[in-house]
C-alpha cells in the first residue's frame, strides 16, 4: 500500500531517508502550513506539532487521512476538535522523548534557586562583590513529583542522584526504583506537605485543570519551591501570584502558561521569587530525531495497526 505522508516541519535529507527505509512505498512531502498550496486530498499520514493542527481547516481537505503523529506530547488542540475526536483517524504523539532535557531543565532551575545563582549574576552585572550567605544544598531535601510518567521518572532519577528523597503522586501503584514513597492522587496533600520542591509533570485533563490553586498552595511548606513544566492550565496563575506575594511558598518556576506567549502586562513578570522560562524545557538538538524514531517504528507496522507506540486514547486525553 502506497502511503502519502505530509510533514508540517522541514526534515533533513537523512531524516527523510530513514523514513523511506522504514516504509519504502511512501511519498513524503515537507511543507509548512503557511506555504501550503498543493492539493491535500491524497494525504494518508500527517506529521506536525499539535499547535499546527487546524483541524477545522485541514480535515475537509484530507478525506483520506488515516493517521496523525504529533511531534509534541500534548494533543489538546487536536482533542478540542469534536469531528476529529469522533473519527477513526489514528493519533500518536511523542510522549517519552522529553525526559532528558526536561529533567536537566528542572535540575538546573533547582540549582539556580538553591545556590542563588540568579542573585550572583545580578550582582556581577552591577559590578558588586557580595558573598552570598543563603546558598543551600539539594542533598537531603525532599522533592515531590506530581505525575510520574516518562518525564517524571527521568526527573526522579536525576534528583535521586543528587541525594534527594523522592516522593511521587500517580494514579496507580507501581514499583518505582527512584521513588522513596508513592502516593495516589487522593493523598496529594501528604506529598505536598512534606516537600521542599514540588515538580509538576502532569498531563492536562479535566481532573488536573487548575489543580494547583490557593487550596493546594496552602498544603505546601512555607519554604517550598514550586516548578511547573507540564501544562499551563494545571495552575491557577492568579492564585500562584498571591501565594508568592504573601510568602505562602518560597518561590516558583514556570515554563508553561495558560496563554502563550505571556502578555506584557501579566502580573507574573513582576511577582517576587518567580523564574520564567518561555516554554523551552523540552527543547533539544535531539528532539526531532527522537520523535521520528517513534514514528518510524510505528510506520513499519501501521498497515496492521497492532502494537503501535504512543497511541492516544481520545476519550482519556493522553
């Protein structure tokens, strides 16, 4: 069966060749959405980021579409389209490729806070010699990882190697080699109340939306540092601003936001003890190759649709 594949992201010659090796009987085009001019009626497989998936526009133009693979892990935009959700179009994502860069990002954020590196940098720019007296250690501290998928597990491994105690929250009990204590979501307060650092790596679902709000911030210790690298909408941002201003918690770091890009007049820019990074915790030179490896493995078995990796359950949302 000949397959017509369209990627909304430019791929290198090597990446394209590897796809052809996985399924020789295919035609592959790489066209950015803004450059689309060709007839799309023959497209069988679509590759792209979730943010590129304007299904109300593309579905009518792709009557033979059988499969969408997203270079991203999140598929919120796709799943917000009712017609797509009700269709039998297969959806796979890139869940599992983000662990290494995101774990390093989380660790870097924690070290920057613990070792007062931002303050030292500000002093350097001002030509101020000031030996800081508040640097701390991660060793011996407790980190709570909320959401223990592939990213959460990689974070746990990195932090365990720093000598931290790791507690985690996930839906089902399991054996986790880098976790000292595992809680179900019903015992979220037990995990939050004992943690010096809280790292959120949850998917966005109706159950996790706005999970972190005034109520849950008050479950945390006053010296807790809150980090969100999952989805912006798991946090009630106004409540986080108040928690930081009132010193309910010590500090926070956000890589994701309810609306992106963050507006210039957002109060988050000026709130004390908040690190802002513009949604780049997963970015890595190896990102696209890792996503395409999942796609190529699936492409080899796609005609049978048996044993494919990262198939998204449209009803569950992940």
